């Protein structure tokens, strides 16, 4: 998602907590992978690989001059013949240690095996961050976490935004690469604007990934 689309999305969300919340979490991510710290590991669940977040963070690293934001995507299953940057398996989490950051993205249940590896990485000194749907076990392991809101019930008031985790990831990745914050913008009806932006949030990942 480019800067113009992010700005429009933030305009849609003006008056909600999400612009500030995603910037706060992005600040935690950025500070945890500072130039004098270790690298950034990014892992999803067995059912969900955070391809888009990996690609967007990689772009932000290049555009902002912050190479430390470029993640290593850790995969539950590595197909034969995968290029080196897409051939990092879960064993990498066992080697994670002090100075490194592990960002876990879990729209559903993370699974006991992943939680165990995250626990071990934290015990070895890794900073753990989580973007998820509000899993208590994962949040208990994370140094910082941001949960996407649950789907609103039928008939909910329009003031309750129905963001999903993909949208939250877009906002976090954009904020992580920012050198300054844009000025506040006016508020418009949430659902009308979100409907116009919905088809812009699912573009395929860039070629590197």
C-alpha cells in the first residue's frame, strides 16, 4: 500500500484509537530493531504466512533507510527449491537470542508448537511482539502486542470500525518506516470510505517474496 492510500485509510479512521494504536506498536517494533540490535524475525501460524507484512516491511526498510526493518520470514513448511530468503524454517526460532526481535502474526490460534518456540525464544532474550486476534497465551509471552478488533455484531453502530488484521498490518508497517507523523485530517463516514478502499488492501506481494 502506498503512502497516499495509507493517508486515506488514516483519514477514514480519524476519531478512532487505531491510528494512534498502530503507530504506538510500530514505535515499539522500530525501537526493538534499532541499528545496534539484532535482526527482525517474522513468523505466522501453520495456516497463515504473513507474506504481505514481510513485503511491506522490506519496502519500508528500503524507502526509510532503516535496513533493520527488513524481516527474515520464518516458515512452518519450506518447499524444496525455495530461494534462500524463503527457506528459513522454524529451527531459526531455536537459535533466536538476545538482541533479536520476533514478530508473531496470528489471525487464529497460534498452536502449542509455535507458542513453545516463542516461549523459548523469549527465555533466550529475544524481544517478542505479537499482532493477532487477541490470543491470551500469545499475549502473555509478548513484550508488546496489538490485537485486531473482533468482527462487529450484526446491527452494530457505524462508529464501531470493523478492521481486520490485514488492515492493521498495513498501518503498522507504514508507521514503522515513517520519519515524521502527518498532520491530522478530517473525519468522514467510516463505512463509506472503507468501501472505497477495500479493493486496495489485497494486492499481491512484490516479486521479492
